[in-house]
């Protein structure tokens, strides 16, 4: 597959690039500003582009099989997240390429809560509310996209940290996936595994999914 990755130098994006390369895919890594030699693998096609510009997304998605976005705004710029989502969706539609968008976990519902969202739970940190609200608007932008846009929105679990690649995970839909102790977690490496599995064998079209151990 030919895969364009926005946010390719971020913690999750860089792991998506690595996982895709390991599987033999051709990766185009999109960065906002030129990077010095060695910042990305030598065999990655590095392009400069902005996920907030639909024209850039369309141009960098042209001729590709998949666009993946793992972009994340800086603290204080959370309002850019839905802006990027709309541009990514418009650019993907213009290029006729499927979009796999990494989102947030805040809009997942808590198990056995009657549909209460993670962000509305009693223990949700107030400091995380700005990005949580931005992720909610990001997801709504996807759901409002036209019927010709093929997208999937990947929500991580409550906790996602650097770790080991085991290849193991469980899939979920709109509810937070938890283990027997009520924990919801996955390594960034295994999150990338799940995303590339979805890229190679799509199961989710115009819907959200989540993964966790």
C-alpha cells in the first residue's frame, strides 16, 4: 500500500510510520517544516504539508491508497483539531482516498454507566477538558462528512504510552474497552499495529472504533 501519514514525527505518528514500513508499505511522511537528515528513516518519502489545508491533503493524498492522520495541536491551540479534521476530510474526499484519523478517548462511553462519556465522568481531569472538547468536535466533523468520504476514527484507550509491540489487542466500538481490573490501556506500538491492521483489512467505514488490551 501507498500510505500518507500526517503527524509522522509525533509519538504515535512515528510508530505508525515504523509499523507501516515493517509491513513493506510505501510511506509518505508529512511534516509542517523541513526536518534535518536523520529525523525520519532514509527510505521514507518526506513531504512538507499542513493538515489544516485541504489543498495540501488532497495533493499529498493523490495516488495513495490511504491517508493517516495522527496530528495533535500544542496546548492552547486545541481549537485547531477540528479545523484539521475538516481539512483532512475535504482533502481525502477530493483525492478519493480513505482517511484513518487518530482521535481521542474522551467521547467513548464508560462501561456500565448508561452512556456517560469518559469526559463527563467524575474522575476526568479538568486540565484535559480543552483537548477532550476539541476531540468531541473532531469526531462530529467526521460524522458530518458527506457520504462519499470513506473515513474511520480510531479512539485510543484511556492510557496510551510507549511500550512493547506484542501484536495483541481487543477491538471495541463506542464504549471504552477495559480489562478485568477496569483498566484501559495499550502501548503506542500496539496501537500502531491495530491501525495498520485496519489499513490492510478495513472493518470500519464512516464509524469510530477503539482498541485496548
